């Protein structure tokens, strides 16, 4: 999934819904250049509990047309067609973002309950 595709998908979700990855209750954290392919963007799975879709969405939007430093140097310009990985900074486990699963719902008074999950999978072949 690309940066632009994830932004588009999250824009359809309630901004005040909680957001986390689909594994081990990890929460989206800081962004960096991916260790395996510096021209790709990496979402670190170390965010603070309670991060909302709106917070994550604002962070992803800010990454569009932004330069990130590669792990061993160099500057890499991220754009909407940039591919997304999930990993700790400096690691290259080949975990890719595949989509979202919106498990949120509005309750009485418009309060949002539930979570929007960013789905992932381990890409053994790196077959983009």
C-alpha cells in the first residue's frame, strides 16, 4: 500500500477513533526512511496508546512531499506513491502495510467506540 492510499483509506474513518496496527496492540509512531529500501517510508510501531485516526492522518499528510534521511545517508523525497513498511527504525523485517479494517462505530451522542486497524503482512518476496 502507498502513502496516498493509506491517507485515502483513513480519511473515510472517524478522526476520533483509536488507531493501531493489527499485531500485538502496537500503535503507529514516528515515520522514517525504511532500512531495507531507503526510498520507502516506514511507520514505527512505537506510538503512544490512545493515538487517534486524526493524529495518524495528520502525520501521514505531513510526510507527503517531505524529505527523509536514509539509514546510511542520502535524502529521500516521500510522495503519495511511496510504499509503506512497518518496523522499528534501523530494522528491515519486510512487514508491509496492506490496508485498514475499520472496527469503529458511533454510539449515543456521536461518541466513537472501537478501533481502526492498519493491516499488515510479512512480505517474503517483496513482490510489489
